[in-house]
C-alpha cells in the first residue's frame, strides 16, 4: 500500500461537478457517473466538499446535520455506492469535516436559542461590553463584526465566518465528543481521508480580548490549545485506524505551526494546506484589490515552506486551486497566449515538489475564470458581502466589479466543462451558477481528443508513484535571485531531479550551476522541446522541464 507521499488527491466540488437529475445542481450520482474518468487520471483519493444537510448559505460549509446527506446531493445509499465504486477503481474518499462551526439551523444552536443551558455551552456566547458594543472588536472573515445577538438573550454569539455559521466551543469536552462521534461515523462508512476545515482556529481562549488591529486573527489562530485538540481528535478517531490520510486547512498559519501539525511524531495530521503563496496578488494584504502577482514573493514563499517543512519533518499539501480561489491559470498564467504551456508549467511546478499534490476539478483541462461582469451572475455570500463593502468604501460599481471578477470564489465554482453540449454537459437543466463561456473550446471531450494538458497531468501523477526522488526526496531551492524562473532540486539516495519552471511569456537564458551542467542527465519531463541540459540553457515562455541525475551513471 502506498503512503500518502505517493498519492495525488482530486478535489470535487459536488455542486458543480455533474448533475444527474437535471435540477441544475451537481450530485453524488453525478460523481458516480464520472468515476471512470477520475480513475483514468490515476488519482488516489477524491476529496469531496461538504454535501451534508445544510441551508447552503455558505455552500454546505454551514452544516445543520453532520451525519445526514442533503437531499440536494442524494441519499446515504448513493454515498455508499460511491464509496464502493471508488474502491473498485482503486480510489479512496476524503470528506470535508467542518468542525469549527455549525449552521445556526443546527439542532444544537436551535436548542440553545430556546434556553437549553447544555447547548448554550456548545457555542461561544458572551455579554456585550458595558458600553453596549460587541464582546470583542474582532472582524468576521466574511465582513462585518464577528458577533451577532443571540436570540432575545442579552448575549452575542461568535461567528468567525458568516452570521449563519456559529463557532463551536471546543473548550467544552461535550462538544469535542460530538465532533469525534461525527468523524467516527464517517470512518465506519469506509471513508479513509479527512480534510478538516479551518481547523487551526478551533482553540479559542477562555477569556476573549480586543485585538489591537481590530481584526483579531492572531488571538484565535494557531493557539497552542489547537494542537492539543487536534492531537486528541487523532487519538479518538482516525488515529485508531491504519492509513487514514488527513489534511488540515490552516488559515494564516506559520511554518513552525505547520510543521508541528504535520510532523508524524506529534500525532496530529498527515499534512496541511497553507495559503501564503496564494496572497501574492493581494495589494497590502487585501484580497479585494487588484495587483499583478509578485513572482519573487511567490517563489520565496514556496521555497521557505519547502525548506522549512523538509528541515522540520512536516508535510505540505501542494495546490494552486480550490473552491475558494480564483483559477490559478488566470492569476499566474496566460491562458490566452500560452494556454498549454502555462497550465502545464503550474502543474509541474507543484507536482514535483515535496508534499502531496491536489488537483481541483477542471484544472486538469485548463479551466479559467469565467469573467462574469454582472453582480447577479455571482452566488457566493463572501462575494456579495465584499461588493457591499467596496461600494461603502466609495468605489464605483464598475471598479468594484473589476475586483469581483478577478477575486470571487465563484471563479472556481462554475460548472465542470465536460463537453461542448448544452451547459457544457454538466446539466440538462438550468445550472445553479452560470457555465463559463469558453466551454466549447475548453472541455473534457475536446481535451481528450486533441489536448495535451490532461495527458501531462496523468504523466505527473504516474511519475510520483514511480520515482522515490519525487515522493520522498529532500528539497533544495537554487537560482533564488532569478527574476522569472523558479528552480529547485530534489534529492534521494544518490539521485537528483533538477526542475526549472519559467513563469513568464518571453524566452529567458539561464546559467546552470556547475554541479549540474558537469553531470550526465536525462530529460525526464517537460512541456517544451526535448533536449539536453547545456551550461547555458534557454527556457521558452512558460516552459517547465525536469532533468534526472543518477550518481551511478556519473563516473
Ligand atoms: C473554509 C472553506 C470555505 C468556507 C470556510 C468556512 O475556508 O474552504 O469554503 O467558506 O471555511 O467554513
Ligand atoms: Ca442534481
């Protein structure tokens, strides 16, 4: 059995993957239909975003029942078939556990509202300050204050996300027990992977205080107690079984903490998602702004995390895309002029790094941002809140829309483009979110018939399984000062891999360090012309290439 170092995960956003019954919403049966496609990619695990009962205020991240399937997506029987069919095709299932908060429609919250003390202690309730202001000055990550009046009591409840998502009180052992029950329930259904939503913010202090910055992130992120809770979660649930793969979504974390969460000695999680490398196009750290990405910062962040996690024996989840991010090809690539090259450059850059790669649906065929220009075309709650705030700040509606168009989470949530048929073959009905207009050109059928991106992904997935230098090798960054190339070396047991990734649209000439240009090497994989490594090496626009060195072949 392979370890998670050799695995590749494919992320499915169920709402937008495949609709089986024409209601315009993707569902579990739709995923089952596409299992042969997924198996043909060679991926090992399918991470499926939440499909549990939910009022869908935040597309399923507002859960009202953790062990029920929302009828929108199908039935428990469908889920069981999915697990079985995936297994028959050598794929495992990873579920999304949203244990930091529940929907306010959850029975616990509702009981708390009616005055039930036991359930009131499931949430984080505080009295307003004596001047009537909120218990703390923290901001919600989705805009506005992080506190909301709790029914007609004099208290307020904490919501780090939307008002409909109330933070759970992890200090209460009953709450932790409930959380472990949920995880064990799904383990018993044959689930072998878990993605833990915003898990590094579960540990709040007993006494909450005002933040100097008026936002509060540092007061609830990566608290030492979060490590304790995650360790306990491990011991009480997935840690009791063999070979369960876990990944924590770690908002605003540090390398220190990231390594601690994922160092096997600590018995917390297998790996983590960190997000610093996806903020390199934020002007002054502000997401809702426009700025060309800062390549040097991107490279430095990737390099620092790779180096730090290698040294501290942590493990990264490697990714460019997910359901919360605009499409990387539109952000850091050039789909218009260098479609194939920029898509494969991005793929190779992370697939050959140290960590476990994640592919987000559609990435493997080069899906782009849809470029919707009407606010009404967007569904996401965060997007609508941001629009209101931008207008309040004084931006014109055109200015606000220009930002939304680049930054909205709906950029990645548009329906999967399967074919050039109606609605890209996603649904026969009215899709819940518009399909991107480029689907007649960019779709799975077209890609399978004439494209080269999909087959490139398959090769990368295969290589990770075949070559220890990819799955187990150490990492070392080189040519760190180069303004347009991210170059690194992987090393394992006398073998080396040199990976050169060029992030811009002109050709560039590189001086290859002697330690490599002196040795014999083999062209392993690249998106350009196959050729030998020369002391001066020219990379074409968005070219990526990897050379393999085996000390035994070098006298
Ligand atoms: C995570 C999810 C995101 C969700 C948020 C609140 O960041 O990925 O989609 O809105 O948590 O649950
Ligand atoms: Ca459906």
